[in-house]
C-alpha cells in the first residue's frame, strides 16, 4: 500500500467530494501540520478535517520535530530564501517530511513548482499527481466510479493545461 502525503490542493479537492459515510482505514492519507493549517482556512478543507477538530481518522496529521533533519532541511535549505513566512510552507514542509521522516512516502501535489522541487529533492517514484491517489483509492474500493470521475474532473479544472486523465491510469 502506497503511503500518500498530500499537499493542500489535492486535500481540498478531496474535501469538496468527501462523504461523511466513508469508512476508510485510519491513516490512508497523510498531511503535515502546515498543510492541515492551510486546509483549515478553506471551507472544503475544514469539512474534510472535521471543522478544526482532530483530523478525520483516515487523514493522519504529521509533525516535523523541531530539531530534526527534516526541520533543518525545511528552514535552512528549502525556506532559506523565502520572502513570505507562509507561501508554499506546506509544500516545503511536506517535501522535508518525505525526505527525512517518511522515506517510503510519495508526495502528492498539483502545483508545478512544488512538483519540480519534490522531484529534484525526492527523486523519481516519490512524487505523484492527485490522479494517482484517486486511482489508488478507487482500486482499493474506497471511492466509487462516480466520485472518482468527479475528482478527476475537478483536478483537470484546477490545472487547465493538462490534456486529460493520464492514459496510464485509464481502465
């Protein structure tokens, strides 16, 4: 089973289609605390994460220990030249988390800069698109075909330069 660490945009897209009746296994998806904070500023993110209550059991929120190699990477390398305290913080924290705290995890983003930085830092096979997550959740029986289609459509609307759902994921 793939360990998915989501950036804010894929998390919020999922939140827009979340169903309170889902009974997914605990921790099927992960986010870092910084992504959770960003998602909580968005209604759909709050819906998915339980309106500021502890995260849905199937969305595990992970912290980066303050003096860890991940924290050093985050604040002294990835964020060293940051012109804003919050812009892209969740993306950078997710990349640092995957690099040092979760070496088996795959970072999921929709943002071009985050994706390029993640591929550069984590390498091939450690970065994926939301389509990969939606496909995996469908294959595992956690999403039905209808929700899967809506998530794919929403992802395409978010990144209008994509030609469609990747052919490698088509049935």
